């Protein structure tokens, strides 16, 4: 799975790499976590970094509070699962990152986090899906004829999920899933290709350019988000 990642590449480099401008300032992030609003590039606005909440809420959901268990979508079944099928067909996105974390079990029964990144720490795109949840009149309490009592209207909510696949040899030592990492020349197809074209991209990225190294267990808490989280530790 992919449950945490980093994005500390300087904003000007991200603008150049993705050809997109942020809708709010880009801040260095060393522990991106589910539930947070994070920059993505959508097929709807490919020239912008828009900030969407990590944890997909389908447009048909009764409540906007059901996305935390949808931080990932399995590439093998994404076209069949009701939660992801519509988004896969028409709402794909790029999730910029420059590394992600995986945890492996230790002999003492605990878990050791590892950061996975390109050897030169360059930014890349993970394949993602996005959704826009809009409250109905029933959910806002207005009723069919506006006769309902006072209620606090809910705002539309935009969310995303990261697509995963089988791990490459490097990641398989840490976990049985990994994020779908797109090559730069695949990103346009992921955003704008048809469903069959996009399906050809749902494979594991070769491990010959990637590295994995142990980092502090401080990354376990999403409250921690500082540069020292990406430093190698001895295990």
C-alpha cells in the first residue's frame, strides 16, 4: 500500500516538472498522510496543482466521512469496484511525490519504516483517482421545497486515492503492494487516455533507479513533519 509520502522538492522545480501552477503555496512536506489536503494534478485542470483531501469519497456517498479507508485503490480491480470505477473512467490524476514510506516487520515484533525514492531524489507522479462529492438538498436539510429548518450547508469536497499494484523486487522486501509510479512519458496517457490505455500503465516501476533506506519511527505519527524524518538511521 501507500500510506505516507514526501514532497519537499522546491516549488519552482515542481512547476517546471509538471507544467502546473499551485492554487495555494506549496510547502515542503516530509510526512504526507491520509486526511490531509495535498497537491494533485487532475485531468480536469492539468495546468494546476489543486489541493484535494487524501481518502476518496465517491460522488454517490451519503456522507463525506467515508474516505479514510479508501486511501488506496488496487489497480487489478479498480475498474470493477464501485467506489473507484467512475473515477477510473473519467477522473484520473497525478499525485506528485519525491518518495514514499513503507513499513516492514522487525524481529522484535515492531515495524521499521523505510523511505523509497529515486536515487537522485527527483520528483515523480503516482497514479491517482479523484472525486468531487456534492451534498444533496436532503443532506443540507433544505428538503424538496426549501421548507426544512436551519442547517449548516456542507461544501463540495474533492478527494483522491493512490492506485497500487504488485511490488517490484526492491519493494517486495518491505511490502506486498506499491504505488503505481508513472514514467514522465506515461503521465499524459494516464490523465487523458481511455480506460484501456490507462490499464496498460498499472504495473510496477522497475527498481533499478530506486533506493530504500531505514528512517526514524517518528514518521509513524502524522503529527511529525520535519526534514529529519528523511534521514537514514541505523537498524
